[in-house]
C-alpha cells in the first residue's frame, strides 16, 4: 500500500513538471514572431517606428525558406504619391547595429540624414526594390522603389534570393524606409537642401522616415553569431524565463521523489 501511494505521489508531481518542460522551448516560427505557411521556414516581425517626426509607421514580415527571403511591408503615414527607397540595413559579419534617434542629428539642422543615421543602422545590405537588382548598388534606384498611394499607404511583397549568411543572421538586420515631407506639401522638394548622397536629389527624398529591428532582437546586445562561446547553441530559444521555470520544476520533482523514497524506506524499517 505504501509503495502504491508513493508511486501515485511521484506521478502527480512529475505531471506538472513535464507540462512545464513541454512548453519551455517554443517552435522556431512562434519564437521569431510567428508565422507559418512558409514550408517550415522561420518568420520574423519588424515594427517600423517613425524617424524625423515623419509619422510614418508600419509592419514588416520576413520569412525565409531555404535561401529565399520573402519580405512583406505594410506602411502608412508616408509622403503620398512619392517613391520610398527601402532597404535591409545592417551586417551579417558580427557587427551590432540598431535604429537611430534624434540625438544622431550631429549637425543640429533638425533633419536626421542618411549619413548621420548610418552610424547606427549600418550600410545597405539588401535594396528592397520592386524588380531587378537588390544589391546595395540599387539603393537609390528610385524608379524601382515602391510608391505610397494617395493616402500615404504602401504595400510591398517580394521574394528575394539571398545568401546563407543573411538567413543565418537575419536578426542582425533591420528595415529602413526613406522619404520625408517636413513642410507637408505632399512632395519632395529642396526645402531642407540637397541630399548628401546625391546632390541631384532633395534631402527629403533620402532622409530616413522610419526604422525597425527584428522583434525580439535586443538593441545593443551581442548580435547573432557575434561571439563563439562553444559548440552548444541557443539559436531559436527565446524564452529563458520559461526554461528557468522548467528547470525549477524539474528540481522540485527530483526533490519530491527523493522525499517519497525516504519515507518509503523509513516505513519499511518500522514494519
């Protein structure tokens, strides 16, 4: 009878611990912003936040299947009817970049230009054009960049072949859209001067209007692949609190089993 009670007690203690451990490690799709429907590839979400007081915001979904990267963007608050250069900025070689803020306006002219912002978000890695070349050389290919509609909304979707480095280090990259309208006349003009990138273009056309990092990527942290710490990997594990809870439950289970066995031995000795 004592042995049966001990067995039942152990089973009851093990069950919640097993359930806790069972949810400790989320699937790779859920842990990276959800998504599926891409043949088992990972999906990542980016929330675009305004720069230069543009009011431009949006959401980006990145999904990788093999070395094909699908980029979907829904943005609003952009300059109506105007093309908006957009890129994946950052590095796949271990450097940590992030989105800038107003403090990066080093010349104090009230406009965060692309050169000032690049210090934070890095060079162009992929140009998110609507067709043709997607290398950094197409960064100012305005004729192949998407344009906002009359309401300042922009929808974009394209599947782009990328390198394995981009797939592996996607969390080190981020999306930036360009094009601002500080005087509110719904077009790009030279009201704030010429672009430092190309004097034929107005500053309004090339200044960043928003930026966003991969959801869950810690700003200012060691980038993915940035430091080798051994042969083990925690890639895809983004719920350390749940893992810790699982570990605590496991310890509690082991302790309960030990106590149960001790009581059994003492009961047998007293018989």
